[in-house]
C-alpha cells in the first residue's frame, strides 16, 4: 500500500519538476524577447566603424558617417553611391580613385580603394633669379598674371558665398545648382540640420506620401546603411544627391528616372523608433542644410 503511494508521490514530483522547468524556459524566452524589442536601432557602436569612446548617445537623433577604411569589399545590394554616402565621400572621387567607368557599375566581391594613398603633387614654382632687364620683365608679367588670377578667384568665391547666403530661407532657395527643390513631405519639422543629424526630420504617419524633392535618377533603394532603414538616394546633378530614410514602403527602383514631386515611398519607422521621414541633401558628398535649398513653407 505504501509503495503505491510512494510511486504516485514520485510521479507527482516528477510532473511538478517538469512543469517548473517548462515555466522557467518560457519566462526566459519572454525576457529575451522583450530585451530585444526595447530599441528600434542597432547600438551606436555598430553604427560607426570606429568607436569614439564617448558615452552612449541617443541613436534616435544621430546619423553617423562611418570612419572610412582603406578598402571596402562590395556586398550584394551596394551601389557606388551608397558606399560614398556611408563614408561621406563624393561619388565622383570614389569612381576616379578606382578607375570605374562612366556607368558607375560595381560588382559583388570587388575591392574598392576608399582612402586614396596617392598624394596630390605640389606644383613647383620656378623662381627667376636673373637680374637682366628681360628676366625682370618676365617676372613682372608673371606677378601681374598671378594677381589677376588671385583677384578673379576671390571674386568667384565671394559671389558663390553671397549666392548661398541669399538662398537661405527665401523663395529663391527652391533653385540651387540648376536643381529645383521642393518639400518631400507635408508634416511639421521636428528636428533641424546639425552636425549629428545631417538633415531634417519631418513628422508623419505610417503610409503617408514621400515625394521626390527634385527630378533625378534613383541611385540607391535598399536598407544596407545602418541608421537609415529603408533608404532612397536620388542623384539630381553631379554635385547634388538627396536621401529619404525610414520608409515603410519603397515605390521606386534603382536607375529609375524620377520627376520632382512624384511619390517615391511611404513614411514609416524602419531603422528607428519614431515614425518620421529623415531627409538629407548632400553637395559633393558633404551634408548641407536642406533649409538653404527648400522653399519657405
């Protein structure tokens, strides 16, 4: 009789231990899942190829340009433009350094030189040491030419700078570099351009329209750049590119020609914890303040 009770007791204890073990496993799985869902971004250390050693930064407001390595091995989905964008480079320089053709085509597994090891040659200045009248005359002519060239260069720089200043916050800013710019979304501006944000953050709801800010050609459409989610990059001219990040849906393809004002995507929260459109303009590979180019709202 007692042996039967002991058997049932042993069986009960076994079932109890099995249930406890199962509950522990389920609880652990839930905790791991919740831990993975606490942020929509990858850690900051993963967004940059070089750890700055500074304290943790809010990745929801930072789009870091990765430190450029000496070489880069092309992965599936990369384009010359997306690689240049990742490292804050002018795609033309990257193309020239690697002797890439006019079509700018690259292939998976190709190794690109990112940091050029070729130093620019310093032009030599021939000093005329002759004291003859002919030598002095030549020296005088060279001096006058140099002064005229210097004055012309200064005038061009001054005119360019003045033109850029005049475009800030004015209706004329809709046209710059032969590119006519317009707003890519209708939402309110929630984050302005700075050295960390690289562009503008525009509020919106999932599914709202994203428009091409100017006519051009789609040179990248994918999610291979950390911190940008589903990203579109459009080339408007040899100098100007624009980018549209965190889309929920991409509606265009690479190499597609787009007219300014055409719907290219829908607002989302890919790669971030907010539902926003992150918009950038880059001139010669460098981020510039889009408010200098967009018309006043």
